[in-house]
C-alpha cells in the first residue's frame, strides 16, 4: 500500500468514526429527552394526586367556619342517629298514623331525656344541698316504719303485675298508634345513649341551648323528609309550553265534537 492509499484509508476511517460518534450522541440525546419527558409526566401526576388527597383530607377534617361547638357536636350526633331513625320510620307503611305516632314519641322522648339534664345544669349548689338534706331526713323516718302486714298480704303485693316499659315511654303522648309507639321505643333505645353522651360533652350554656333546640328542629325536618320519600302521590313536573299545547288540543277537540253533533242532526232530519 502506497502513501496515497494509506492516507485515503485513514480519512475514510476517520469519517466513519465521526459518523458513528454522531449517531451515538443523537441516540443518547434522544434517550435523555424521553427520560425527561417521562419524568415531567410523572411529576404532573404526582402533584395532581397530592392535591386531590389534600382536598379530600381538608373536606373530611376541617369544620365549617362560624359554627358553635354545640352545632358541631350535634352534626356528629345526627350522622349516627338519623340513619337508625330512617330505617325504623320507613318500616311503618300500613297507616300514616303509625308514622305520626313514631315521630311524636321520639320527639317526646328526646325532650324528656334532655330536660332533666338542663334542669340539673341550671340548679344551684344550694338547691342540690337542700334536696340532699331532705332525702337524708326521709331515710331516717323510713327506718322507724313498722310493717304490720301479714305474710299473705306481703306476697300479694309482691305479685303485682310489672308495668310495661312501653306504657311509661308513651306517657304524655295522647291518642297515638301503639305500633308506632312500640317501634319508636325500640328505635330510641338504640340512640338514647348517643344523645346523652353528646349533650354531656357540652358545659357552655349557649352550646347546650343550641344543641337542644337544633336537635328537636332537625328531627322534625328529617321526619318530614322521610315522609316525602314514602309519598306515592308524586306530582309530575310541567312547563308553560306543555300547558299551552294541552289547552289548545282540548279546545280543538271540543270544536270537532260540536261539528260532529251538527252533522248527526242533519242526517236525522233527512
């Protein structure tokens, strides 16, 4: 191989190396670009998911602004007791009187349960002390009592029929359906402790008053909602265009009927 051929070979090899090098650089650049694009997409997805989770967490744990503690406690209570009342209320489908009795007994039971608690909160220490003294004095008198009944009389007294707790539960609600009362008694037993526990969390007088008033109001409103959901008399929505078309159709039918009557009369005369 002469010098000229060797030089040409070297140039060809150099060009080939340059071409291979350029291809490798382009390939590396392409890989880097794809990786960067992929990272960018993943970054966007992560940020979106993080924002979504933050919104959910905020919605679940942040209370609505400008609410009192009493209302917050009541809202938590309603989430527990309303589903229970809804299930039992909607069992009563034979007669609307059953549902009316149910709601009346539930409202009456809530009032009877919370009224003593409100009275105790309002009572002063002096009244409590006076009541305690009266009880102690009464107890001393009871110890001096001499029972002169015979054994037979004592046995008869012990055999007295035990009062049905549902009768006591229904006292104060007149003219009510017994089925509604019985279902209300069962339902209230499920929610009674939750109501008492929630109320006893509150020591502020304003919170207690709001809790009491809004509990009664919300129970009534939810019972109204349940009754609407059970109603079968659903009025079909309409609009002005339909009413106008229906009126025109009725008028047209009346006109056609009048013409038919005249034709029939003419036929008879012939």
